[in-house]
C-alpha cells in the first residue's frame, strides 16, 4: 500500500508595506500611519519596509499576547529602538536578564495593591495641598500649562510617598523639566532608530543635556543615601539596602531610581493632561464627572475611601488610556526564529507592538475613534480579549505602577474638579505627538475658575 507524504504547507506570503508608500505615510504622521496599516491588515502581522530596517508590526491581540506573555522570553527588549531610551533611563528596569530580574524583585513589594493602599492617606493629603496651591492662578485669572501643572502635582505626590522626600524641592525643580525635555526631544530617534549616533539629529543635544542633569541629581541622591543609611520603606532606602556600594552597583541603583520615578510620574501626568481637552470636547462627560465628584466627595477634601466610589472617573481614565496610551509603541527583538500570526520571523528581527493601533482596530472596538467611557462600565456585557487593551503592557514586564495610577489619578481629578472648573484656552484640535510618551502636539492652557469659596482661615 503506497504511503502518501504530504508536503508541509508553506506559510502565507508576508504582507509588506513598501518603502515608497511607507515613508510618505510616516512623514505625514506616524500615528495615523500605524493605525491605517493595522486596519488594512485586519490586525495581521505586517512588515514595514524602511530600506535597511524592516521591522514587523503586530497588532492583533493573539499576536500581542504571544509577544508580551505567551512566548515573551523569545521577544527581548533589545535592539536599536531601546538605545535612545537607555541613554536616559538606563538598563535595569527597562532591560532584560539578571539585572532586570534583580531590580524587579527588589521593587515589586513597593508596588503591590496592599502596599500602595497603605500610602494612600499621605497621597491624598499631598494632592490636596498641591491643588490648593493653584488658588493663586485661579484668583489672578492667569492660565496654567496643563502638562506642567499635572506633572507638578503628580511629582510631588510620588516624591512624598515613594521617595520619602529624599528628593528635595530644589532637586525636583531640576529633575522634572530635565526628564520632560528628554521625553519630548527623543521622537526623531524613535522614528528613525537606524540612524547612527555619529550623525546628530534634532533633539540629540537636548537629550544629552537633560541626561546630565538627571545624572547629577541622582548620583547626589545616592551619595547622600549611602552616607546616611536608614531602615525606611521608600524606594531609595530599599534599593540601597539591596545593592552594595561601588561604581557598578551605584549605576544600577541610578537606573532603578530613574526608571521608578519616570514610570510613576509620566503615565499619570500625560493621561491627566489629555483629560482636559477631551472633557472640553465632551461636555456631557464633564458634567457627569463633576456630578460624581460632588456626590462622592462633597465639601471635604478627597480621601482614599472615595476612590472605590469614583466609578465613572475610573471609566473615563480607562477610555483615556485606550485612545491616548502614554506608551504608544514598544519594540521587541526576536531571539530565535519563530512563527507569529502565520509569518516566519527570523532571529534578530524587530517586532513592533502598538497599543495606540490595537486600541483603534474596528474588529475589536465599536466606533473606535469615539471617546466613550461607557465601554468600561462594570455593567457592560462585552467581553474583550485580554490583549485588546493593554495600556500598562502585559506579561512579566507589565508596568509595576498601575495600582498607584488607579489611586493617584482619581484623587487628582476629584481634588481639581471639586475646587475648579478647568477651561481650555485656545482654538483648534489637540492632536497627539509621538515622543517617548504620547503628548499633545500643542500646549494645553487651562483657566481655573473657582467653584467653591476658599476654605475659612
């Protein structure tokens, strides 16, 4: 009896966006380009032809899950996309291997839901004080920069609860703008990672100057903490106890502290910056948000006990993170050749994962471009793929700070809306700009109109 041998079925031909089409799309707007490419592919894996650099774009939740969780160790945070980030953030928190494992083991206990909840009273007090400090701008009618104001409130809260005020006010005044400059000046390097560093691109010098400021502040902080060790539970104390002295260990400690500080501040500050133009465009959402804050918080200061009752506030935040995820693009380098979505990807290739694009796929979301917090109502019957929505990443590299975000951000929103009616100044749409994080392309100015009389005394 003859034996029939069936030939292996060839993998489908890889869909490729050719150079002559891709480059003009990216020049017009990289965010729109990624969204359009993902939509045309129906979430399928696509190769992007940029001449000598040809990464793959994976946006379907099944493929994202494989990269971020299912086969995560084969998709490493390595390659040219990580070079500009590591010049500022270092190699531990955003790295791989033993250094990353060591840092995460040290830091994870400081970001559990229980531990973050234990910090929430102090968090609320610090936020209340920072929001009260905005009275002067409100009384004078002077508009404030939304990004700077949100960053100031967030940074003070993070410094107080995570760093035990080991970062002084003077150091904060240097560190915050330096990290902001680095984040906003790195866009070209991220979009053209294949350009050698022997060629100076716009933004390179600003990033270098900002990194020097970060180094100066952080190494001074580490030196002071080493000189006066304590048994505090703050991030710096925990890291100093876990890492012996020495140049290499201090470099790792520097990277850890920068990674924690930037990760704990940037996502929250940028999300809250996006909130105000979105509310300006959706007055019905603003009205419902204010009604909830008034009902839950009342006349007193915001307290941690209010957070579970601010349900609509959380829905608004979740929808903000869907449309404007701060981490809009991640890159992974394939360690060993693998199949992804029916496409054979060679070792050494880069795979791009974009929450921004996935969160806008028609196959996953009804009216994906509309801002609709009701998508995240606890009563909604829709069941979604775990990786159709992943603003904090996923798998072993999932962001440690999401518990802190979902306590801190509602407290800030409630504190502001209880006291002020923020009015966006200026005309024209606020569109996103792809830097390290997703930022408004133009400055967002707010006029803060007092809603309640100042407290007595």
